[in-house]
């Protein structure tokens, strides 16, 4: 019932009668004995799965087996390292491959999905991203923006729709739809459908804010 129910209430109620214990065979790692008995530099898969992505990238980027295994590794090394590098560039290099998806924040999950979509190289898709730069340091915003532009240009150009409040990201948009005129019950209307330069001329709160932002850039 726990695995099949769609009710969160039922699931939470059943969890009261459940106890999580460590598997004695895999020692809580989730890997079978055959996988755990394979070592690289005297470390097994569980060790590498728990390395931060930036440390894992540095190790794998410079590692060589110096035997027949290099032929196997070379078949997917470039793609794998490229994905790791994109994660690092998007500011989530502190995550590990063993991190459970349900423990990720909204921003972390969105940035990982951006990496996955860029890697898939599919085209003709409409992507809707809800504040992908939320919580990021200003220096990392440009990296996310660069990744979004890659998403926009992969294959036959995709369409990316952002719900965004960061001025530097709004400035790089091709087109802007401002919803207002106020917040909450005072909003809901499209009060602007313009380019980034034109929106600074609108008689709206966002227009005032972006005009101030653009003026500061000129100065």
C-alpha cells in the first residue's frame, strides 16, 4: 500500500509503523558485493558516489588506468565529464551523485534538469523555468544564464520561458511579459509585452526598477 498509494496522508500514516534498517549485505550503500569489491586507488564505488561533484571531476579528469580499461573509459569519459563540469558551472558542484532527489531544493533540482536537457540535445521543446537563479551568488547567475542560452540554442532552437525577478537575467531576455499591475489579488493582467529596453519605459513598478538598473549600468 505504501508503494502504490497516491495519498500523502496514507503514506505518512504508514511511515509511523516503519523502521529503516541497514542492509547487512551492502552495508547501507545500495550496491551488491560484486560492485563493492571493485576498487580504484583502493576506493570502491560508494566512496566515489559520495564525493562532491567538483572533487570527482578533478579526480576523473586526470585519472588513467594504464591498462585495457582506458579503452572502455574513453567511450563515455568526454560526455560524463562534460555533464559534471556543467553541474559545477551551475553552482551545484557541492552535490554528490548519491544525493537523493527528494532532498534537493527547488533551485538545485532545476539546475540539474537544465544540465540533463542540454545533454539530451533534443529540440523543438518549450521549457518553463521558475526562478532558476534563486538563491545563487551573483557570480553564479551568469553561469546559469549561459546554460539557459545553450538550452535555447540546442538543435533546432528551443523556447525557454522564465519566471524571473533578477534584473541581470531579465536584461538578457529576447522578450518580456510583465504581469501586474500589483501583487497577489492586485495582479494577473499582462501589463507589458516588450523588449528589455522598452520595458524600462513602462509606467509600472518593474519598469521603474529596470530603468534604475539600466541607468546604473550606463554610469
